[in-house]
């Protein structure tokens, strides 16, 4: 058994660690609340604009299809955007996303080349370690994404899709349902579809196109020209906000578990210290008694 002095030093080190993890837990809790407010505030907008696009698409059936809804059958490349964190200490958050990414890439049998774009230092390090070629490594977007950071990324994807360079755009991210449930998901961003899958980033499926007839001003084709690009940008931004709130939930849970584990370790070390101290006192008493007996 270690002596009392060693146990005291170790207990002090664990106590300092617990202070750090407790502070990180409080910071993650505050950031979670901010990220949660952003994510829940944008979901109704994402769902409603998706529903509106579906209704407009139904009204324009038989007409010219918008380029964001038309499949690029001749393209030989897919874009896969992976959303991970810049910082660690968030449990299995990044591991779950990257495991989903690996499963998606390996399970795809389309034969098209996968162009990988990665957001977050953890995903970039992972791809480099396992030999995945990263076309675009993005480190500037953290757990507080802004729309002006996401919009250029969506615009670039739409321009390349319009030019026929890519066949599909997929986003691998952590989809947020509630504080107790986050699931890694693969969102099909482009081409846009007329079914309810377009609401995937919004958390709930959009209602099916209504049978009610609408009078449009301007014409549905002109409205789609404005709304479809905005839908792509909104869905991508929703994925980033889901990523942010899920990361903070994972870090909050991980730091709470670390704080509780440190507390349990301090209790164990305290018991060990008490036993070691009691043993030391007993040995000192025995030495005193033995010395006294020797003087008789």
C-alpha cells in the first residue's frame, strides 16, 4: 500500500482535475443552451420552406424542372461533407460520426468517386491517419456556426451541381432530436427531392403537398428559382446547428461523467489514506511500546 504522503499528492491531483472537468461541464451546459435555442429556432423555418417548395413543385409538374431537382446522370463524382468537432473531450461524438461516414463510403455501390470535405480538426486528423484524401479541410467553423460561414459552402455546391460536375451531395452529421437522443445521419442535400426526405435536417418530415389550389404571384417557376437555393442553404445550416448542439450535449455528458468519476476516486483515495494513516499510527505506537519494554 502506498504511504500516506503519496496518497495525499494523488488525491490533490484528482481534486484539481475534478475542478477542471466541473468547469468544462458548466461551460458546455451554457453553450448547449445557446446552441439548443439556435437549433430549435431554425427548425420551423426549415420545415416550412421545405413544405412550400413541395407545394410549388407540385404546382409546376409538367413544366421545366429546376436544375437543383434534376439528376446529373452523367456526373462521375459525389461530394461527401463530414461534420466533426474541433475539440475533443466529448465522448463518442466524433467516433460515431466517423463510423457512419466509413459505413456509408464503403457501402456505396454506385461506382462514383467520393470527394470528401471535412469540417473540424478531429475529422481531418482521422482522414489523414486512415489515408482518405480530403479535398477541402475546414477548421474555421466551430460549435457556434454562423449562417454567413455556411452560405458560401452551399453556394459552391450548387454552382458545381449546376455545371454538372457532381451527381450528389451528402452530409454526414449528428442529427439532434432531444437532449437525450442524437443519432448520426447521412443527409442527401442535392439533388432536392419532392418527397418528405427534404425535411430531414428539420427534424420532422414536412407534410405532403396539399390538394388545395393556390394562386401564385409571381409564377411558381420564378418562386422556385428563389426558394430552392434558399432551401439548400437552410438545410445545410440546420445540419450545422444540429452538429453544434449535439457536440455540446456530448461534452456536457462526458464532463459530468468525468467529474463524478473523479469524485468517486477522491472518496476511494480518502479511505486508503485513512487506512494508511491508521497503520502508520499503529506502527509508531508499537515502536513506543517496544522501546518502553526494552528499558525495563
